[in-house]
C-alpha cells in the first residue's frame, strides 16, 4: 500500500490521483482491509507532492468547511479535484468571487486570512450554489470514504464478519 | 411456480405495489386461490444485491423520482425534492423499514371521540376498533415473526446505544422500556435466521432476519401458482367501464412502453404519495376529480408522524452502529394526556446512523459546516440517538396534489407534498426532545443535539377510512366508498396516524382485507 501509492517518476499527478482512488476503492470494497489501514499511513499518504493542482484558496475553503485537523490535505483535495472536473465553471467563478470579497474586505487572498475572517466570508455565501456544491462534494468525499471510517470510530460493513452479535454490540462497561 | 397471466385476462386482481400492504395482500389472496397480478414500479433485487453501505443502498432502492415538498414543515426546507424516504423496488418500503412492529393503542382508533373537535385538525375516528383489530394484530405478528408473546420469540438483547438510553430513562423514572416488539428474528423463525446485530436494517437486511415481503410473501405468493409479479411496471392510470367499475390498469413497462392489464378488482398499495396520485391521475369524464374522490378527501390529511432526531454525545464511546438499528423503545409517553399540551402520544425509539448518514442529517441546513459540525462528527463514536415517533394530526390542507406543469419520466405530473405542522405537533416535538434530553443528561451526556426531521418514511392518511362516505375515501375494509371493486391496501387508508410505526397495522389491515375480498369473491359480490 505504502509503496504502490507513491507517485512514480513517470506518473502525472492526475494519473496518480486516479490510481490512488482505485486503490482506496479496492480497499473500501473490503471492510476488513479498510479497518487495518493504520492512521499514520493515511497521514503519510497525504504528502504535499501527491496533491492535485487546485485553484488558490479552494483547499483552504474545503478545510474550513469540515475542519478535521487530523486529516491530511489529500483527503480534501481529491473530492475537490473531482468536483472541478464535473463543475469547473461553477467552482472557478465562485472562487473568483470569494477571492474578490477577500481582497475587497481585507486586502489579501482568502487563504492568507485568519480563520475567523475566512469563516465570515464563507458564512456569507453558504446558501449559494458554489458553496453548496463544495460542501456536498466534501461531505461524500470525507464521511463516505471507507478508508477514513476508522478515524471517526466507525466500522462500516459488518455482515461479512457476522455482524456484531459476537463482536461487541453490547460491550459497554462504563454505565 | 410463478404464474403468467394474459393482459386480456379480466378475471385477475391487480395489486399496485409490492410492499408491506401490496405484498402481504398478494400472498393472502393467492393462498385463497385468487389470481393476482402485482405491478411494481421498481426493480427486483436479489439478496446478494443488498450491501452494508448507506449511500449505495440509498441510491439503489430509494424512490428518487422527482417530488416537490412545500409548506412550513422543515422537510420542505431541508429536503425540497425528497419529502419521503421510501423504496422503489419489489418489497417496497418493507426493505427499508427498521422492523418496529407496534400495535395502535385502543384510544388511537378513536381520537375524535377521545379529544373532541380540535381546531385546525380534520380529526375522525377509525371505522374499526382495537377490539376488532386485535386478532388481526396477532395474525400479523405471527406472519411477520414479531418478538414477544404472539410468537414466543424473545426480545433482542440490548445493544450499547439502548443501554445508554435505557439507563437514563430509568433514572428519570420511566418504566416501559423494551427492545421490541420487532419483526426481526431473535432466533430462527419461519425459515429465516436470527439477527446478527449487523446494524444495517434500513439498507435491506442482508440475511433476511428482518421481515420483508421481498423474500417472504412475494415468493410464497408466486409459489402458489396464482401470482405474477411484474417489476419495473409503473401504474399510470386506472380505467373504468361505463358503470363506473374499474376494469384495467395502464402501466409503463421497463422500456417505457405502455401496457394495459385488465382487472376484476384493483388494489392500490403504492404508499401514501403514489396511491392518491394514481387516483387523481385517473380522472375521467365520469370521475372528474379523480377516482374514489366524491368526498374530495383523496390526497388530503397527509400525515407522517411527529418526529425529531436527537443525538447525545456521551462521555465515553458507545459505538451505536453496532446492533439492530431501532431495537429500543420507551413507551411511557405513548398515551393520550392532553395536559401535556397536545393530544395523542409518542414513543422514544433508539435509532443509529452510520457515519455517512450522520454527516448528511446531523445538520442538513445551510449552516451545517464548520468547527462545531466537524467536532461533533469527531465524537461520532460517542453518540447515542433517538427518533421520536408521535401522533401527527390530520389536517385537510396537508395534501398530495399534482403539479400544474412539471412532468416526470413517465409523463405524469410531479406530486407536490404539502405540509404545515399543527400547533400540537410542535408542542409534542418539543416535549419529546426535552424528555430525551433528560434521559441522556441523567447518564452524563456532554451535549444533546436536536436534528430536524428526516425525510418521511412513515406516510399515511391520504385515502383515509371513514364510516361515512362524505368523510373519507374507503370504508372499514379499505374498499372505495364510490367504486366497489377498487381497494386501497396501504398506509394511505389510515384515518389517523397513531403514535406507532405503521407497518404492523398495514400488514394486519392487508390480511383482514384479503379475507374480506375472499368472502366477496365467494359471494360473487365482486
């Protein structure tokens, strides 16, 4: 997993993304495997050089929408890159407007602002189509990502393991 | 061996829908030797198509044809095109239901007599009493395999999340705390295995421990040789003869071609949005307001239970996703005590969501993002949660109508689902949320989060039963007041919602209706 997911010299970033997505999907198909992914490996996988290219500010925006400090950038960047592929115009124009507001109000790029200033700018656009699409893409990209389930204490598919009848459905001991 | 009937065979009973109502009815009629064609809008899935994956199954089996929600209920704001969370597949919503198999209480059949006229509500007694329904409840419980006295099957062992809730409930003085009755086997029953506490009841039970018509009534009806099930057959309209008796159903097949099945009797069981929609779409020069609608009540009195989701963050891990999704019920508030500021009762039902659904329903409003949201998601494994299931008053203006211009893929007007909550609904919801909060805080919850309503899985009342033809659509047998060979066989016949999950009552009514139709057949009255 560690070696096979490292971007080879001849692989473009996009190609890597696609391979990485496949490997994660394969792991996802086997819940046993997904539970065995060590957290450190997930973090390691999110090395900056593996990130797809995103327009300035988009990754920052994504991290502000669902801020999980434990998650590497790659887990935000992948669904955002997929959204760009599908809805490029909407995302680029929305981001341009967001950057425009940032410069107008604070004289800086969105990603350079303090968190509370960024959040205020995002709150102002949260009902618009650009924000909603980004939020939705990340909701699926992060919380419906089987590889990330263990980080949230969720175990996913269980029937192939006999459910939980012998695996802790009633093991609570602190009541 | 499944039968195959000619479309020109005008001697068959055509049932529209194969869920708890239609699937049960099909089997109960076929076993009496009555020949049945079931038209099911959705596909037929195999057991092996069922996955422990919330979104995969949502996308596979949900009824996702366009609907429009309007009105002041929060569903119209948060899920404007998905008012109802129900199923389009053979087995219908008996694939998705969580297995809670509660009877109505005696008073719930006579809410009008108990409470008098309530302003803003279109309250009516059922034309059938609890005493009359009781033997049918027993039959339904045996039929479905419901834990408890009728089958002798023990209730489920308490899972972690219910242990948390139940401890809190005991500490605030609640007494009626049970992990059933559930139509989910706790031991092998009726050729189906016991529950393995897999935690994916609402995605379709992969092993069949939960009752669903998909793998019980439907194949058994076919095995009689008297039943043909046609999946991907969307009923478009019901036709009638010059005397005003229904005689055929026009439907779209898998390729979108129109087909026409002749019928001796038509039973409508497409759930409480599609059933009135079909009757309204079947208007003719004789029935200008739609079939069975001389009362004007078709589509009206839409009810979906007074609900809320409540999730508590506990001080230590709970792992609520381990175990039967809704096997935990607290019933102390399930009585008519108007001094609480509302009529009818509610139950507190444990309900777990997986991580993917929790992210979608924790806060579906535009504000559902940011540090607060993310930090709550990071405590997912510390959560325990409740779903409130309470009486929802019938209101005449809460109704299903046909959109004036927008059409779906079948060329039918898109249904509009309008609902404004009655003031009593809001009072009950607040009361239930507060009681749940007390339970969880009694066991140390660090935060109690109130969720808006989920899209409605309990849909009722839009073709209601009434003693008098002027007050409703069908009589106490589910038979149209206007058209004697037209029946309604799903939850849309409910006169009031009760504070009980509707499936057991739908099945009991379907078994009872089947016996009645059999009698009418033997008397040559149909």
